[in-house]
C-alpha cells in the first residue's frame, strides 16, 4: 500500500494519513494499535504530551527499530506542547519530556496544542489546572513568545517541523508576522460537517498545510463535547451512498474526501481491521461531481469549541461559524 504524502514548506514530507491516539491510555491497547498500524504500513503517528501515551508508543517504536522492521527516518511522529509550558523557556522542557517518553532524539512535527496558556497550581480539574476558587488557572503568555520557544526547539534539532493546532486565521497571521520559521501545519477539527474550506485556503496561500483531527467527527468524544441532537458525521447519507457505489466503508469515503482535497488526516482506531481500512484510501478517486456533492454536506458543525476556555482572551477556538 503506497501512502501519499504532502511536501511541507521546508521540503519535508508528511504522510497524508496518520494514526490518531487521543483517549488511548491503556498501555496494551495503545501498544497493540501502534503495532497494528506499523504492520499495516502507517508511518505517521499523532500523539501529544497531554495524551499520556507517548511512553507506550516509544516502547513499540524501539521494538520495531531493534527488530530492523522500521527505520527512524521512515517514520513521521507528531507530538504537542502542553498548555502549561507556553513560556518561551519552558517549551524545551515539555519537548524534552516528550522525547524521553517517546525514546526519540527528535519529532517530525511539534505543535502548540491549543492557543491558550495556563499555569501550574498543583490542583487540577480533569486535565486543566485550577486556582483556589476552582476556576481555570489561565495565564496570558503571548502566542508569539511561545512561538519563539518553538523556533528554539526546531533550531536545536528536537523538532524537524513546527506548527500549531486549534489556531484561527487571526492567530496564524499573528505568528506568521514575526516568525523566523513559519508554521508547517495547523491541526484543527475537520470533517464532512466542518469542512474548514476558508481556513484551508487561507493556510494554503501561506504555504501551510491543514491536518484534520477527528475526521469522523470523533464519535467517541467525551460527554462534555457531545451536542444534544447533533447529527453523526458517519451517518451522512451522501457518504453512505458513495460507500455502496465504490464498495468501500463509509469511513474510507470520509477519509478519501479529505485527502483528495489535499488535507492530512489522523483517524484514531484501536481496531486492527479499521486501522488497515483507514489507510486504504489511495487506490480510488471520487469524481468532481461527487466531491461537490460532499462539499455541499458541510454544516459548519464544531464539536471541539473550546468552551472550557471561554473566559480566556484567546477564546473562541477557530473561526466564528
Ligand atoms: N489537536 C487537537 O486538539 C486534537 C483534538 C482531537 C483529536 N486530535 C487527534 O486526532 C485524532 C483523531 O480524532 P478523534 O480521536 O477525536 O476521532 P476520529 O478519528 O474522528 O474518530 C475515532 C472514532 O471512530 C472510530 N473509527 C475509526 N475508524 C473507523 C471507521 N473506519 N469506521 C467507523 N468508525 C471508525 C474509532 O473507533 P475504534 O477505535 O473502535 O475503531 C473511534 O471511536 C485523535 O486521536 C488525536 O490524535 C487532536
């Protein structure tokens, strides 16, 4: 199976399909899914400091390197800077932790996970630090400061490419104005019901790729992100019809639509069959009328709206819809 790649502005190649790993925190489940993905031909893995699974991924990578089944240079690993490390001098601390966990000397892509910074208080609610009144412990590190820290880790060779995640156009523009190294990608929620065409075009004009997270609309997202009565992306009737026509799964139609637009996708699965299936999207084409029909299914429906950050000055996430 040959997996197509996009060429980033710095000439590096990023495979168009990668394996997502959010909410995969059980060590065995995580390791088995990474093995299944590598065996199926995946060479791109998406993780984050916050996912708490980097160490399990690192173990499997070592296993494959030692067995001669995989070379470091054939692999594309993305991880992300956590929210409490946004100060310029703390960026390298976070990536050092990630590299230690992953047992790697460098990652291929390092992203600012969210455009919101927080301070450690020693007290948490869920993932996020809270103050003495149980309110989110926000801090206001300017995004350009964080970007300078990102550039430092890139110059130090700890990240081959750097980018952002959950940034809107204004925030991307702000970074680009003072950047010495431009972001290579913006990883955002993107699927049939949130197609991000405007953001995609804006990024493309600046030589920045778009990576689609939750390409299936994250059907297993946590309860606080469920929206009462919201349609399920995987139930879309047009995609279902095309799945029948092409004798493909509905998931493959969703992924094909995105990669055919030139968007990088990082579907998460821990099921070996679906892991394999999600990579097999390079041996068929949707016609231009089918692409248009799918384009017209956009509902501008955002599941990850960053509500938990709604009192931070960098709220809201993404473009106003
Ligand atoms: N930067 C960010 O802030 C951010 C936010 C969210 C996600 N992400 C990244 O993006 C990745 C993907 O997003 P996501 O995990 O939210 O959701 P997703 O990839 O849209 O959906 C994953 C869900 O779909 C199921 N699934 C996988 N393949 C399928 C197929 N072919 N047909 C039907 N169902 C299928 C999976 O179940 P099984 O496992 O049982 O197959 C899982 O429940 C994450 O894992 C993470 O790496 C980044």
